């Protein structure tokens, strides 16, 4: 039997190919219902993560059915060291498959394995946000940002949800979040001036953190987990050490297993209980290339999901 899978055939080259349906062997065979598209997948596609010479089915997370029961799928190298979830079926280690309660919304469960886990780790494990904090979430309409802004608010902290678009600000306001609308690193820093920001969550990179350092509160914490606006910046070290600011980097590959599982469990619980709402849009798997283009141009609110069927 064959199936259509979305595969990287060379760095930057994405093709929908007919491939043999996998056999479980020593793993389990999961029927994929929804798979989320993440900036991480775009980095794998470009060959920036993993072995760029390997022909690979992309997709680091998703949700589906194992023996008819709902499950969430992520981790264990899926979509980077072994074939991932951008296909109707995925062969996965048992450690990458987590049972879900009956009736769980598989679309929501598919959004958690990368973005939700990252947001939970940033808020609770790294920044350790408290009700005394004022949290600036950069790119708050993105996959991680949507999670993080709501999780931060649940701690009792004051949350400033950033977006560069007035239209997207309306979505954040509908979630009950205070918005900070500013386009560009300098504009964001100026808008944050005098706001006593003590925590910054940063998926953007580039000059955003560098511009923000002078306006942050003493002992502020900055958690950075992306480079959507650029990989490099020049930082004023005097502003950094003079205020005792900490910059904390995080990625899935460097997160200890126990902390990763705790973060994933917390994020799943928050989403499935309705405590965190996640905007999402479903596209057919065959439109995967268009989904990646939208991700790269930030034409996304919340999460993009691919449906293999």
C-alpha cells in the first residue's frame, strides 16, 4: 500500500510524493488526522536542523488515532531524524505517542507538541512568571505567542500581547488580552518604555531584544526561542549586566526529558480544558508548500494544520 507524504527531497525543496505506507515493526503505527506546521519544520526544510542530505517526511507533531484511540504525537526525532507527521500514517516510537481522553478535539491536540510545550516551558519553567510580573509577548498571534500570552495571564501577571498588525490585535483583544501594536524593533521598544516590563518572550530574534534591553525593568528575564526576524544582533552588555537582566535560550533539543514531558502535559491540559484557546486553520496536506509560504511571510494567526485526508 502507498500513501502521499510531504517530503524534503533536498534543502529547501518540498514535494508531495507517493511512498510506501510504513510498517510498525518495533514501533507503533499512528493514523494521522492533523499535523501542525511550525517554524521548526521550516528550519528542517531549509537544512538548518538535522542532516540536510536526508530525504525526509517533515512534521514534528500531530494528533490522530492508535488502534482507534485518540493520541497526540511529537518528539523522539519525528520530522527531523526520522519521518514525521506530514503523511496519513506515521511510524513512531511509543515514547512519542500520548493517549488523549475520549472525545478530545484532535485539532487542538495537534497544536501542542511544539508551540504549547515551548510556551509552557518559557512561562513556568524558565521565566517562572508570577503575579508580580509584567510580561511582553512578542509575536503574540503566532503559535507559541498565542499560548504564552494566555498562560502568562493565568498566573495573574499583567500581559502585553504584541503584534505589528491592527487587524491581528483585534484577535488578541477578543481573547481578553491587552495589546501592544508596533511594527519593528525600535517601535516596540519605544511602546514598551515606562511599562515596567519584567519578562519578555521572544520568537523574533534580530534586534528586538537588543532594542528592548534599555527599557526593561531591573532583573528582567528574556526567554528567546526563535529567529523569525533575524539570527544576529548587537547587544549593549552594559545594559545587560547593569540591570541584572537574564537572557535564556531554549529549544526542544536542549530541554531535559522530564521537563519536556511536564511542559507538554501542562499545555495539553490547558488546551483540552478550554483554559487556553488556540486559533487554527486547516489546509489539505497537498497545499503544504502554500502553508510554508504563509508561515515564512507571517500570514498566520495561531496555528496552521495539515489534514492528510
